[in-house]
């Protein structure tokens, strides 16, 4: 069901990827997504090389199916991260936050698939030129790191699909079978979800973080760091402080203290959901229940089938 | 084909509405959309009562099919506008930019349908309580006036659909059959399009404005007036000036001079696409051709049918 070229490309059952979520997408979550038929991506952004190796060993204990690693290219040791990931057994490397040009060849030469996350058509075109196997087009509604151009999924996706020849995976605003079918209708060959997988039993997010996602409303997230590095998270004391600092045009240094990566661990790991960054997409308002990863994926596929049938019925002959 | 309850509600063939676009959605465009099987909405926002009456007479010369009028409720004479519209023969009144509570009873008592444009779940709930017949949920990617909460269509639509019992019409990011099917998949029973209809022969937009839409890229629009009344338009000298003024925290008055309604006519009517507001959605980057309204609608329906078939084929039995 819903087999696309993304399934063939990665050797997976359903074209559903786990978004790279630093601190949250650890071994248990990545393994669970792969075992359930999707593609789990270990979020290596906040991890040392040794931790990556350890988490990969852990993933392989829990699943024999393909998995990948997400590597933010702002990490100075990105090449080493890619190396230990592939040596460990990852068959897909997802890169983000940088140019894929330097690393795509290295990934593909070692027999792995390279995918890159983009937020606009020009970045998609550059990624295709760099030779990536697939592109993740991530819209403005997504949680966490966000593009400067603020292009929403509904508008971004068909324009990226029209611009490149490689398969496109949709991200941003997708958490159920309706969003999955909408993404396929817009031309995507698969979806990547973050926020929906935060609210699972297998996610490493602190319980306070999961509760915050369950309680957020449609308008409960906001963008901070618009000028220097936009991210989307749940409105809290920290986002108020940042918005206030932004209005006062404080120095870049003062702002970086409020939006540095430490803020993400503060919420995700330590559970401080007022002073930490609670990265969450706008679709969080729709998520009302912690589920197992298997149920998330099974429910999406079952609902998607119903959605397709109901839309098909609108075509009166 | 694609008959939904929106078609029955308005007595139209296809569940496709013309968005209310001040200066652009005049009689010729509204009549053409209705005549092609959708629902044309006269954009009364910038018009006097006499002009509304005149345009309605003009619409009725060109089509016998149902049409509506869009009325921004910030107009102090909104009640009179509704009155002359219904007296003239409009069967649907679309309201936006205000609370529908005061007017919905008046519209329905006169045998007309009331729809209201919202940008968040709470506004949708209030509209449903006010008794509207349908709700337009408009996402962040839309051109022109935009919600303060910046919720994108992909995330907004399913959350609004879940929150209310009346049919929901999707707006923001839709310009072809892919977007149309995506909207239906997300639970909408119809779509409303603005930018796609700007680039038609029948649109009253100045040729410079139409050319600007044809030339815009995916990242070529931006939000201005974030703090006092957000709108989305094509990046130009005016949006640079406004962003600069916003960074300098100028007075509300100084800002209003740059974003007042006169700026819209300057671009739409006079063709000054550098000093005027060129309202345009993020999907503008996908629009490459001026078409007739009939072709826009026929092409969407034909493409939508193909999209449904291709997604249906992904369900391997």
C-alpha cells in the first residue's frame, strides 16, 4: 500500500520518514520507525561520534530493517559523522542546514543514499545538481529549524516537484492520513514527520515536552530568531523573552544566548518547557494522544486509504 | 465531477470560489468565475455602494448563475453593502476581517448564504457559532490580508475541519489540480483561489501586476505589517521600505502611510508595482501563464481527476 519510488530507493515498506530531531530522535525512536516499516533517522546533531556509534549499535539490536542518520552540516565534524554512520550500518544519510555538495559524492560512493532537506526551490535545485537521491521539502509550518523564506508546504511542495527530477519528500504540517494523501497529491513521493513522532512512547522527549505537544493549539507555536536562524517552537517564557529582545534590537551575542542549542536540550532532555526551546510544528494542535510508533504508522496508512476512497467518490462519472 | 456539499449549498457546478480581491475581483472576473461553474465573488472592499450596484448589474448581464459579494467587515457601511448586494441579486455573502456575528442573521434571513474567512481554529469556532453556512480557512501562504497567527494551510485546514460542523473551504497555496485534491484530502469541501485568478484575461489587475505574478518565484513574496495588520505581497521597493520602517520601530502613523489601502490601488489599478502593494500568494511562483477563467477551472478539474487516479494507483491491493 502506497508504494512509491521512495520505498524502492530506501528498501522500506511505507514512504514515511522520521524527521531529524536532535535529542529526541535517539536509537529507540529511529529503530521503532524503521521496524514499523518507515525509515528511522537517528538525529545525530547533538551527539558525539562515540554516541552515534553507540546509538547505531542499539538500533541494530531492535531492527534488521534499513535506517538512516540525519546530520546537520553546520557541525565541523560532519564528514566524520557521515563516516561512522555508514561504517556502523546506516544506509541513508540525511543532511540539512548547509550545502550537500561536499558530501553527496562521499555518501553515494559508499553505496548509501543521500537525501537533503530544503526550504525553497533554489536549494532544491542545488541539491539535485549535487546528485542527491531524494529531496525533503520542508515548509514553514514545521517545528524546529525553519527556512528564511518562510514558504509553506502547500506552496513549496508542487514548486519543488516541478523544479527537480529526483523524488521529493514532504515535511511540515503532516501528522495523519489526510496530510499524507495531501502530500502525495501535491506530487510528493513520501512524507517526513517530526512532531507526530515526538508524541510516541518511543520518543526520547521528556514527558513535559510530550505533554506540551498534546496541549498546544493551532496558534500555539511561533517563530523566533527570524533574522539569524529561524526556529519554530511552542510559545513559552523563552519565546516571549526572545521576541522582546528582537523588538529591542539587541546584539547578535545577546540573542544567541537565548536561542543557542543548549535551549533545545533544556526542554527535550531536562523537561524545562518554559525556559527551553520546545520545538513543535503547527500541526501539533491536532495531536491529542501519545501512541506507539507502530500505531502512528498503521493509523496513517489506514486513514490514508479511506481518504483516497472518499476523494475518489467525488468523481461522479 | 467533484460535487461536494459546497456545490449544493451555492448551486454551483464546481466547488471553486474566487477569493475577494479588492480592485481586481470586479464584475468581469466575478461573472467569469460563476459562468465557468465556480462561485464568483465581487470584491466590494474598495467600492462605493453605487459601484457595487453597478458591478452587480454588469455581472448579471454576463451570467445567469449564482454569484456572491465579499465584504470586509472593517467597512463602517458593511450593513448597507450587504443590503445592496442582496437586493441586487447576490445569493452568497462572504465576509472577512471582523466578526461575522452581527451580520450572519441578516444575511440568512434574506435567503442568502453566509460564509466567513478565518485564519485560526478559534475564529472558525466563533463563525460556526454565529451560524455561517460555510467557513473559508485561509493559510499563511495566501496573498493579501493575512492572519496574525501565521498558520499555514496544511496545518490549519484539518484542525478547522475537526473543530466545526459546517463545510470548510480551503484558501492559501492553491492554484492547480494538485492543490485542489490536496485540499479535499485534508477535509475541505471546496477551494478558494485568489492569485491564480489574478493572472486571467478577465481579472481587472493592471498588466504590470499580472506580469509581476508571472515573474515571481517561490520566495518572492513577503509579509509586511506583521504587528498591526499583516499582508502578503511581492517583494518590491515598498516592502523594503516597510521592513526598514519596522526595524526602526517607527510610529504606527508612519507605518500606516506605507501600508494603507491606497497602496493596493496604486499597484492593482495604476500598475505601480514598485511603490504599490502587489498582493500575491506564495503559489504565485507556480503561475506561468495568463489564461481565461474557463481554462483555469477546466484545467484544475481535469488535472485533479488525474491526480486522484494516480494516488489511487498507489494503493496496491
